[in-house]
C-alpha cells in the first residue's frame, strides 16, 4: 500500500498518523503524552500537522544517530 506524500496544508487524524508512522494507536498516544509527537485538538479530535509528523521522524532519526 502506497502512502501519499504529506500535504503541509492538511491535518491528519490518529488513524492517518498510525498508517504513516506504522505505529499502534496506544504508541501514538504514548508519544503524544510524552511530548515527542506534537498534536493539536479540535473539539474531541486529536490532529497532527505534516510538520509535526516530520519533526517526530527527525527526532527518531537523531536518536538513532546518537545511539550508534
């Protein structure tokens, strides 16, 4: 399954972030709770910006470099 590129003008819901990051729902919420995955709330919905998803990926890459 191909994932379309991130669109900077779009907000993504939790299921979209799960698909893009290949993480479970509980891990997504763990990362939000610890502040590692930035998100916003609109009403009851938890949303992610494309930049927030990119920042999380960059954080993971930096941690991998530092661990090596």
